[in-house]
């Protein structure tokens, strides 16, 4: 699923008839199966952009196309999966049933052929099928949420800092696991993060947003073989480019 954003701007209404511009003249194309990462300072409109792409809000100006569909049409057709910072698992359902519910809701799309238990096997939680969320660690809950995202069979993943609350070791382990699954299923991914290292570790291309109003400051390709070693000179070179862009924009 190709993602195209053309001259997108968005304004929020403030007090006393004032207007706050969150995004301004965004032009963006993400190719089918590409892993794109969006970074930028707090308040620059990253989450607003994800909500627009998910069809939750309509932009004030501009156009978004997900393949041949608008965001609203893509959402209605179950082509979009969303994963956030918090796993948002239903506490009264075990791990298996949280995933099975997502499949039931999305079953009309016909794209998800594996049963819920096999998705848990894929994220390394096969022995925790009957476990309830409160018995699982934060990292395990996020793995269940990742399996739920995969189980929908969606062609576009919108990922809003899903690993930001995890410790470094758990975050690195889940990052490796996520990339293995992405390579296998090849969805189009737009990943939001505050971590420059995470951006370089994951992305085919990184898009840097300016402070509000958010606009694209830099489009930066990461042409490194995966898995990537953050101690290598080439990796650190990309980190420096992105950090310098962010520092200059603030």
C-alpha cells in the first residue's frame, strides 16, 4: 500500500477564534513495503499526522491517499493497523482472546489466515496464550499488542512510539523481533519516535519534522544492511546528520 500526502496542513481552533497551525504544507510519499520513520521535537504534529492518516481527523487542507483510497475508506476496509505507546489490551481477555477479537472484528478483509495462537508463537509468547494482561510484563504486553497488530492483516502499520516506555534491553529485543516480522509480511510502516538511534536502526528513510507548525525539514535515506550495529561508523554518521538537523531546527 503506497502512502501519498500532498500539501497537507492542519489547524486547530483555539480560544477567542484563534487558530493553531499543527502541520504546514506536508509533502510525503512512502512506497509499498517501506519502513519509514518520523522524528521531530515534542509538539511538532507527529501524532496529529498519524491521526489524519488513520482517518480519525480530516486535514484542514491537502490530500492523503492510501493506495487508491482515502484514509476513511482505508480504515473502513480494515487496511490500517495502529499500535500506540500503551498496549491497551482488554484486561478480562487472555492474550489469545485479545488477538482473536481483533481477528473477529477484521475477518471480512480475508487477509489474516493464521490462528491467534500462531501469532503469539511468532512473537515468542506461545506458552502465554492463557495469560491475562495483568500477569505479563510491559514488554510481554507490547508483544501481545504487536501480534494483535499483525493479526489484522492490515497493509499499513501506523506505530506511535510503541516501545518508548520499555527498558533499553527489552526495546532492542522487540526491535529485532519487529524487523523479522516486517521482513516476512512486508507491510508499509510509518513509525513515530523521539529516539534518533531507533530511527536509524529501523528505517529505510527518516523524515524529520520541524517544530510547530510541523513541516518536512529533511528526508534522509538509511542504506545500511540489517541488522544494524549502532557502534559502527556508518551508523553513527547517520545519527549525527539527524541530530544536527534537529538541533538546527529548534
